[in-house]
C-alpha cells in the first residue's frame, strides 16, 4: 500500500477558486454607505446647483467607498 497523501483535491481547489471571485461584505457596506452619505451631504451643500451634481457626487463617493472597503478588508478583515 502506498502512503501518498493528497493535500487538496480538484473539487476543493475549484470551490476555493470560485470563492475568491466574490467581494467581501465590508466593500459593499463602505461603497453603499459612502455613496449615500456623499449624496445627502451634496444635496444639502449644493442645494442651488443642478441635480446631476448630486448624483455625480454620490457615484464618486461610491467609488471612493470601494477603495476604502478594500483597504479596510486588507487591514482589518471582513465583518462576518
């Protein structure tokens, strides 16, 4: 009998590969939270300006939130 040990099977490797494509929850929380907060602040501050400025600020806040969320994930890990 052979005493060869297999550390990972092909099925386990494919499951781990699929898992790594998902974004962590912390990235979603930061993106949505910062997008909403930046939209609300822009709505108050830029009240006399046209409406697309508020949406643009919200989108910029969401993109910034994605970056901050990934930094948070690398530094502190995920929430759950």
